[in-house]
C-alpha cells in the first residue's frame, strides 16, 4: 500500500461457502508480507480476531484461521507473532 491500509477478511458465510466439504475445526494459514513503509491492519469482516492483527513495515505475519461453526458460519483468525 502507499499508505496505512486495512485488509478486510471475508464474511463467515462467504468463507464457509468457498470451502467445499468444510468441517468444524478445519484450519489453514495465510501470510502477509509487508514490504512497504506503512502499517497493514487486518479487519475482522466476519471473523473473530485474536492476537496481533497489524503488520508493520518490513514484517511478515502469519495468521491461523479455524472454522468454528458451519451451520451459522463462524471462524476465528489468530494473528501469530
């Protein structure tokens, strides 16, 4: 980004619907590599967030996503250090 940025996560329904055969407890990781001089903030969209959700300049941050409900669609995202 050319300035501070918010990266918004998808709604829970969108995420669950995009994962055929998903089950409660399924998980995956994603990474943000911030090569700019600006802070990126992960915004919940439809998730429950925990841990560090900012990615400062020149930092790579890992995030763990865990599906917690498929009937009413819910998920957690943990920002890992």
